[in-house]
DNA sequence: CGTTTGATTGATCCCCCTCAAGCAGGGTGG
DNA sequence: CCACCCTGCTTGAGGGGGATCAATCAAACG
């Protein structure tokens, strides 16, 4: 039974509420947010004279906490402010599939029955909005509507790309694809430093998102390291040969 | 190189336009549409006194036509009226991955870069709307907005379920999952007759959507038939033991 | 009636899984 | 300080699920 993290022990402990200040007040964490302006926040927090700011609650979660759980219908949407998380589904027999990794700036909108849970991969800061307010804003404000649609389209596109990788790629291609997708998304958020980026995933996370076993992930990563394509060290992923990595993981 | 259909020969032949009547006029195909009322159409074609009807163009495609192609940005959205199709992506080396099968009532909204193509699986009737008009209607009309969001949520949920199946299921489970998902969607559209439903997929389509080879699909289908779970005959799929099929393909 | 499409079945091979052991690092408590 | 555990990574040996190659066959088609 691969990739099962420690049994969920913190479901019922709600993450501590940090602040409950309205958006426009001074000292909101958003004022100094490094990814603000690269994501949906930008559209949500625009200050227009005749609109009142949206309700925001900044919250925290510790590594391994599960701030959002499937089956629990939610009237909130979430924006990742700092740290990493992942969205996953669990099967009857305990297997876990990771649908998507969440990085700062990502949006979690469990509309309909999202049917997935979210677990913190590092200590996490995120921001909760009230779904009804966001919906109203989307309808009123054309720019926000467009940003919203773009957000959903991007998410769908990523999901589709992952599905193609799972269906058609072999182990090396799938892992390369995952690395490339993360690299690209971090780049878009300005979180790429040179050719390195933070990489808090354990090999079991890679395994559960690529449909491999962590044993085989280990072997494949070793091969990538030996071949000078990329290497993971100390929670940092260094891309050594981007061209080759692309040739392996782009598929298209 | 599994599952490559005949080389695309009809890309440049635009499907014949059937009619260009506004929705409210008599004799629109929509008046007698069997799936109307079970899908997004219901929300789009609501007649309200002070709104003018949306522009519609009913079109046709023949089996194997590709009415919509990736990379070609489109300002239309499509609704399947009759017949089946599928959305797919092609890789450099010719491999094809089928993301989703489209049945009557399904919506195809290539927002952002859809990055997928659509091919007709049977002779096809579909309806083209103007994206900008639909967008305006969504913003104006709360019911339409909700229907739209529900539509996107359902599509995302299906995609996620498929990704989980590709990542974690073995051959039999994946195929069972596909059959169950189709059954459920056809049921929601009132297209399920007893425990049989039309099944126009070739084994190569099953293969390319489950990440298997058509050879192995054939073996697995034989096993299902021999075990009395379900059987495909004459373009019709008969579910024989739904309980067992669910136990195999539900995963959750 | 030749040709094409699609399904079936057998034989062989390989990618990746499974099981297992070993090791390094980091708590934690004595 | 060391003993002990827990998490996570590595590496080896063996086995299996599905791929690959190939031949046959039925139905549809031109």
C-alpha cells in the first residue's frame, strides 16, 4: 500500500485564525504578498470606489494538516498564500491519488462536489473567501469574470495534461512532465530562482501523482541524477539540462 | 503505435450548415430535442420576455470528421445534439489520448487554450453558439450562471475521476470505470434503455482513453463477457451484473 | 471479389511492481 | 551521551501485468 501518510490526526482541529481584517486595512498580509499580481488575488482585491472589499480570513495549517476535506461541502474558496499543499483522492483500499500540487497563488474552488481533499505539504498560509461574495463579484466585474474563467481554464488544462501523461507516458516521461509543469507554474508566479526551485515533495508524493511506486520513483530519479538532467537535494530541485528534460517530458 | 484512426482527411471541409433560425422560431430542431431539459441547453434557451434569443447554428459532421481542432482558437461553444464524439490530444509520435467522450447534451467549451481536438464517433449533430453572447447571458442571468458552473464542475469531476483511474487502476478496473461513467451520464440524459445503451466506441477508443493497447482491451472485454459482467454486441452494451461491475470499477 | 477495418488469440518480452534488507538522519527520552 | 524509533531513500532479486509482434478471421466496403 504505497504512499499512505501518517493517519489523519488533525482533521477536527481547525487551523488557527490569524487575522480577520478587511482587505483594505493597512497591515493585511496581502499588502506584502509576493505572488499578488500574478494570480486571481489581483482580480479579487482590486479596490474600486463603490464596492466594498471582500471578506477575507487568513489562516494557517501545519505540514500534514488537512485544511479541506472531501464530502464536506464548503461555501468557501481558498487561495494559497504561502507554502505548498496538494489535492488528492483516497480509494477504499487506502490508495491515494494526487490530482494537483498547490503552490502560492493557487486557487482551490470546491464547487459542485469537489470530491477531493487538500493536505498541507509544508506549513501553509492560505486565505479563505466567502463563495457567495466571490460569485457576486465575478458577475459584477468583467475583469474578475475573465480572470475567473482563465483560472478554471488553466486548471482544466493542467488536469488534462496530467491525464494524458498518466495514460500515455512511461515512468521517466511522467516524472519529467511533473517537474516541468511545476517549474512552469512556479515561473509564472515569480518563484523560480535561476534554474532551481523549492521542492518539498517526498518521493511518495511523486509516486502517488504519477501512478508509480515510490521504489520505482527512487530508481528513476537516480537515473535522472546520473544522466545530468535534474537533481533533488535538500528540498531543492536543480534543473541541469532543461532541453533534455523538455525532450523527455513534453510529449507534445 | 496504437489507435491511430485514418489520417485526418476532412479538416478543411466545413460541416454543412443545416439551419440558421433563431431559437424561438417554430421548427427549430431544439423544439423536439430529446435531451433538452437535461443539460445546459435548458438554461441557454429559456425564453424571457426582454432578452433576445441567442444566435444558434445547427451543424452536422460525419463519422471521423474533426469539427473542432486544437490550436485553432475558437469564439464558439458547442452543444452536442445527436450522436457521439470524443475530445482527444495527439502526441508528437502519433499516440492519441482520449480525454472524454461526448454524448448528446454535452457542452464543448474551448476556453483558454483548450488544446484538444474533437472527432465525431458517429454521424453527429451539434449546435454552435457565439461565446460572447453566452458569456453575456451567464452574467445577466443567475440561473444560467449556476447551470454554467455546474457544467464546469461536472466536467472537472469527470476528468479527475479519469485521472485517478489512470493512475491507480488496473486494466479491468479502468474499463469498468469507463463503462460506468458512460452509463451514468447517459442515464442522466434519459438515454439509458433498461440496462443497455448504444456503444459506438471501437476497442481502439477504449484503449486510447484507458492507456491500454487494443489487444489487451480485447482480452479484458472477453473476460468480462465470459464472467457475465457486461457484453458489447452490435454497437450495444448490455450490463449483465451491475453490482459486480460497480464493485470492480467504482474504486471508491 | 479484392481491400480495409476491426476483433481475436498465441507467444514472447519488458517495464514496473512486490518483497525485502540496509542505511542515513532526526527526534526523543533515558 | 547513547539507545531507540520513525521517516524516507536506496538497492537487489524475483514475478506479473500488460506491451509487442504476428497470424487468423469476419464483416463491411468499393
